[in-house]
C-alpha cells in the first residue's frame, strides 16, 4: 500500500499521486489499484473521483471507491453531485450502518462486472462446492447473518426520499454548526464539513495568537499541551454524561501537519438542534477552564 498526501480539505493531492505513480514506473512496479475515498471517516472528505478514474484508466489498473462512510449520501439528489465519477469505479464499498440508519455489520461491495467475484471464490466439499450458487463462496466467513433484512426494512419504511431527507438535514446541520464554531473566539474549526461531520478543537484566544506568531520549534511543545487539553475535555464530557463527542488525531496542513487532537462531531440525529450544539460548546468551554492544562497554556501564552 502506497500512501498519498492530502490537501487542506483532506482530499488526495493529485500531483502527489502522479509523482508516486512515476516513482513506481521507474522501479518497474505496476499498481494493482487506485483507491478513491468518498467520505472519509474522520472528516467526510471526498476525493476528486472523476480525475482518479482518468488516472486509473491511463495506468490500466483497477479503480476502487471506498464510499463506506459517504456512499449513502448518493440517496440525495441535492448532494449526489459531490460524488461525480463514482459511477466509473470498478468496485465500490458502502456501509449501511454509517448513514442508512441500521446497526453495525451491514456492509456492501458493488462490482461493475459481477464475474469479478469469481476471483475471490472459495469452495468446500460439504457446502460451497464448485458450481454452487451459495453466495457464501465469495465471503471470508463462508456465511453471514441476515443483516440485509434490516437494510431492506429501512428502504421499505423510509424509502429513498425519506433517507435523503435525513442525510440532507445532517449535512445542513453540520454547516450551521460550523458557522456557530466560527463565531466562537475560543474554538477553532479544523475541517470544514463536506458531509454531515466536522472536526474542531478548543483553543484559548491568547494561545491561538501565540501559536500563529511563534516559530515551529516553539510551537511543537505547545501543540502537545493543547492536544492534552482537548483530550481532557473530551474525556471529562464523556464522564459527565450530558453530551458526547468523539475525538481523533489529524495532521492539518494549516498547522504544518503536526499531530493534532480534534473533537469530531457527526450530525446524524434529526432531533439535534443548534441550541443543543451551543450548550455542548459551552459545556466544553467550562470543562476546558477546569483542566490543569488550561492554566499551563495560559501562562505560556503570556510568556510568549
């Protein structure tokens, strides 16, 4: 697996991909596949799929789209244009438990050419003999539970239109929440929402100013203190039990790709209001000021 750099929005850098392919050619290595992401799990980033499809054609290799997280948004006529080029993929993965509102374990892989599944077939004398039509021969498990019935039920009860409304409401709520974060002087939006999730962190205003004005060597230890502060906020909020957000670690371009602890919010519940989100930010603000790392950072900002 060859990793390729991403841009400020978390999308694959095409120039970096082309450079990697050139390096592989010089080493006489032919790529098997190029993978595009259609909604990354951490930020919801969507790669330029049409461009990746062109490159895969030129390289004469398989084009796979990992739409495990974002693929459900294709239900929405309003936002499906964000996935332009996904129809050119050789294979696509979609997880129904991400945005199609079913429990964990309902994942799908779609093949442009159904006969490609023959390359991963397995057989056993007692059940999936050669010539058998048992779909278990194409899975690692050999058989699966009836999770597909839950997806079938949701499609029947909510339909494409109902699911589209839920997905669209989540995307719109994420954009509203991003605007709310921009209005706070002590919160920093790390990734703008492309779908219904975003990332941000708590940063005292004086600390943010000091970070922006400091050199890279000076910033390094302070980034670590800031990471500790946001980890402390997330853990304390989870323990308090009033509200919950997850956290992850990103390498934002705007911070020289320093490992940065961020708070991650997915807006999938249609009952979530901006008032709830505002209260959640206020709780995080209060928890930040109770953290021992807050005083340390404030003192550093004054010294800087």
